C-alpha cells in the first residue's frame, strides 16, 4: 500500500518496506502514549487487512491546532464505502469516548477522493481555512484544504 504510486499520489514519496514498518512502529508508540491514534481497517466479513484510519494530533507548525482524522486504503479496497464506514466509527470514538469538541481533516487541494470522504461523513470546508502546508516544498502537494466537524454538529 505505501509503495503504490496511486495510493501515494497525494502523500509524497513512495515508502520502502523499512520506512513503512518504521511508520507503523511510530503509530503504535503514539497510540500507547496518547490512548488514541491509527487503527488497522479490516473487511468485517473476511478479516482482510485493507488499510488504516484514525486520529492524530495536528503537526506542529500548521496554522491551526487540534486533532485530525485520516484514512488510507490499499487500491483494491477503494470504491466500496470502507473508508467512510471506518471514518464514521473513528468520529464516534473521538466524540463519544474521547470527548473531543471538534475533529479536523486535512488533505491536498487535489485529493478529491479524500475530500469526498470528508463530506460524506458530515465535515465541512470553509475556503478561508485553505492553507499552504509549510512542511512541503512548492508544488502540487503544498496547497491544502481543511475540513471540520464539531461534536455539536453531529446528527
Ligand atoms: C481517500 C480514500 C480512503 C477514499 O476511499 P474511497 O473508497 O473512495 O472512499 P469511500 O469509502 O467513501 O467509498 C466511496 C465510494 O465507494 C462507493 N460505494 C460502493 N459501495 C458502497 C457502500 N455500500 N456504501 C458507501 N459507498 C459505497 C461509492 O459509490 C463511492 O464510489 P465513487 O468514489 O466511485 O463515487 C482512498 O482513495 C485512499 O486510500 N487514497 C490514498 C490515501 C489518501 O490519499 N488518504 C488521504 C490522505 S488525507
């Protein structure tokens, strides 16, 4: 998944096995430390691993702070509604269990599939929140959009 150019189109470099494994180890450590983080996503009927979804602290240096939701699925798992289903479970955990007042989501302006997930789960974008990611060099991955959902806005 992390070495697939289609999956990585809006994320940056392709990851080697070593870098991918290191990111999973980091996810595990952050989860243990904070009590929330990234979880594996499996197809309920079969138990097949298809990717991950979860919550993360917004990186330092961004023009906003908070907790963000995210997702990444292997290419064959796209187009089945799995990301939105997982994301709704993550939102429920963030609001109902962790008691977060608001959850954010960030992606590149060009990542229309990810933005569609954000809209499907009830998040909204104010164009005034659009920003250039200061950690990314000039190029197509620099312009980013910010979506939000407040606990009070959930139906
Ligand atoms: C972003 C990403 C997770 C979106 O996955 P996705 O499968 O398009 O998203 P959803 O789970 O919401 O699925 C919606 C699609 O499933 C279809 N679908 C099929 N059966 C469905 C069902 N039972 N329920 C809901 N949707 C269903 C929908 O019609 C929609 O199809 P469409 O895109 O052709 O309109 C995926 O593209 C990805 O992993 N990208 C690479 C990583 C990435 O960019 N992550 C985000 C970084 S911010």
